[in-house]
């Protein structure tokens, strides 16, 4: 790519002096050939001659570099190249020279992608002559890793694609990189983008014919499994007319024009569906707004499955129940194509009541994910985001989080808890096809439902250090609800199953970031997906006693008290009522009063730092007074 050669006049002279005059190819090649150019070349390139004499079918022209565009970036000729190439019938696209060495991280990639898009958006059209844009990855790789370059490339391509989608355009950027650098600095996640592999022949005179005869780029295409473009030479078949690198497309001219040009996306969504929280028995609605070509057709989906008759821009659910909780999306189709919406979630809250046999939550609670139609943390602030194969299933108490063993997980971004700590949960294990299944992890520390290598035994893992199982070994039975509690102290991590102590291992902090799987940064992928369900997940910032753990287990399906209880009321003076209550330690409650059970007046918030408290109502002037207490989430 031309940006390897900074814009110096002496180098251009050398190129002209040493450039070989290659005879024109007089017949269309089996694979379409192209060139890439920048401000190194003259703005007055004769594109008609390139097409008609040299059979150039496509080209890329530089439009930007780093956070600069136009003449200061080597892309000043792009508007001229774009207009003249299209006038001659040459398919042309823009390329950006990446400066991840100057603008690191995904924020740097986003910034550069936006600069590039602003430079080319006026010229990016659905005219059949606009080639997919390209990202030129060849700046310095000093201090870079596979993870940093891969993340940068993916973010840049995603940002450009999203910008195009906002404009109603469908495109998939190409990634230009040498064979050796691709194998070293990119992982398989870049397979979602097109590629232009740089792998040059040393003999300029036979480079094109050699590329035509070769099956794949001579240097390899790792980590891609297939390739679209190959820069086979730093010269081209029209070197006598203009300098520029030589490229070849892996397909026919018809495939190039069908698959590698910018196309309309379909309907453009202007208002996405938004997540809703509603109480069981209420109504809930999702809406979407879009523009498109002609009539737009709608098909709503629940957890990826079409909802019969849900074919309007508004979806209304009446008298919702807990099983209505989940992900809702809509596919919009017009005469051009189909556009999927983002997924919005319906969180269904059950009116909180005290179940028979329930207990008040122990002190020291940090998080509580009850799984009752929502992935929210009802005690702390670590609300979870469900991903992949996830849905709500019948639980030990109400509903539970179910993970499909291949893509389902939840994330919340919570930091680890230092010792002492306790994790309590109900588990319904299924026989996972994975060799390892995670309960909770941060990518380094993991609590395992099934330890590595198919042991099916409960354990813990420290990445890069070891995989451990409790002794004696314990395996959670399949298809039944089992209560697990892990207790972390400075002396070790203990396991309790159904209230019974099972053993101890080395101490670790409690990981909370991922539930049901883990993301490994070094390999940039999720691993160890669990198959089964989790319910009533709770964390505490202290080591619960064996008796406390046994009490949680014994409460069973009744669960722990979430709603506060007013345990007594006493008229303690004229127009005065003293109310005593108990509930979750550390939570705040709002007290309401009413004279008719219809109109309720808030008396204010009451802290519950010790688990029990009282409130004195000094305005109880009515002969009949009702009170209710609700938790402030």
C-alpha cells in the first residue's frame, strides 16, 4: 500500500526510473485485476485507458490517514480519482491508513473510523461502482500484540459499518495486511471482514500471470479461512501509465460486482425498541420507528422466535406474567432488504410477598440476582446483561437463569470481592458438552461447576496457575436443584452442598464479572459455557456460618424475605403510630399511609442498617389508618 512510502518526490523518481514497462494484457483475466493509488500518483490518471487497454476492473484510492483526511493525509486526490474512475466504469473504493501506533485502543480506532467516514460518505453510493472500503494495516507494530491489533481492527471496521448502516448502506470493510503480520497480529475474529492479503512476487514481469495461476496468496491467509483480494505485487500491469500496487480479486467479474460493492441496507431504524420493567399483571409495549423504500413489514420476535400476528410497528403485551420476561426484537423488511433491530428486554417484577418458611436475608449482602424475570441485582448495583443462548426457566424459587451450554452467559462488570466473602446459589446442572463449565469468573479466577478436562467435579481455576477440585471430590447431580455455597477466607475457599460442608481449597477473591462462562482476554473469546440453570444468586462481604448456610438451604423454594415485614404497630400517643419492621439489612424502604387502601401518601424513606427498625408516624389523625412498606431498589 502506498503509505509505506512517505510522500517524497525522490522515491517517486526512483520508482519511475526502476519501473518495468509491462506489456498490456489484451484479454480479460480469469480473475479481475486492480490497483491502489494515493497522492503519490498524478490526479490525472487516465482511467479509461486503465480499463479498456489494461483491463483494470477495480481500484482503491487513499482518503485518510490517522485522524487526517484530504491533501494532508495523502488522500487529496480521492474525490478526483473517485469521479474519473466511475466515469470510466472502474469500480473504486476508499482506503484508510491506520495509525494505531498513534491512536491506541478502541477509542483511537473509533476516532479514526469517524474521520474516514466523514471523508468518504459523500462518495459512498449504491451505484454499483463503489467498492468496499479498506483499512490499511501496516504502520509500526512496535509494542503491539495480537489482542491490541485485533481489537483495533475490529472496532474500526465495526464503526465504519455502523456509520454506513445509519446512512442506509450495507458494507463490509476489507482489511489490508501482509501475510506474515496477519498471522502474527490478528486472530480469527477478523473473519467477519473482507481481506486484501499483501504477498508479493519478486518477478514483476510474471507477477500477474503467477497470481492468476495460484490458488491462494503465496504467503498464506491466516487467520482468515478464505480471501477476497490479494495484493500480489508492488507494481501493476499498467506501470507504464501510472504507478500503484497490483491487486487481484478471488472470483469472477460478476462476483466482484455482485458481492464487493456497497448496497442498500434495507429499512433504516430511527428509534430502537427499549428495555421495559413492569409489574406482573400490567401491560407492556415495545415500539420501533424506521424509514425505508415503499411499505415496511414488521415481524416481532421473542428470544429469537417469531411471534404470530405481531406484525406492526408496536407490540403490546397484556396482563404480563413472569414467563413473558426475555428479549424482544423486530425484523423490518422493505423492497430492498431486511434490517434487524437491537434486542430490548422485558423485566417482569413479581409483587413481593412473604412466602411460608422464608427467612430474612443474612447481613453483609452485596448482590442478589433472584432471576424472577429480570437479570437485575435487587440489592446492589451490578445489574446483569444476558447474552447468547439465555432464557428464563422454572427455578427453585420462581424462575431461574438458564444457560444453553454454548453461547449463553451474563455479564455485569462487577469487580472481585476480597476475602472474606460468600457466594450462595441454587444450581440445576445439565450434562454439558463442554469439558469445563463455569459458575462465576473474571477471566483469571473461576468457580467451576464442572472442572477442566471433563471431570464434572466442582472446583476452582486460577488462569495460568492450575485447575483444582475439592477433596473429597464432589459432583453436582444432574437434573435436580442443588444448593451450593462457596465461602472465601484468608485460609481457603470452602464448599457447601445442600448445607453440608464438602471441603476446602486455596483462597481466591470472589469473581463476579461473568456468570455462566468466562471471557479470556489473551485469546479474545468466551469459554467454558455451562449447561443448566442458576437461581437466587447472592454474594456477601463476610463468611457466612455453617448454620446460616444451612438456613438458606432449608428455606428451599420459599426463599428469603425480599419484601419488608411490618411486625407490630402501636398507638404511642395522640395522632401518633409507632411501626416496627424487619427486612433486608442495609436496604432503604419507603413507608406509605392510606385511609382507604386506594390513595397512598409517602411518609418518606427509612434506612434499615441493622435488619430491624421502627418509624413513628406523628400525623395519624384518622380513626382508620393503613400502612405499607416497599423496598427502594
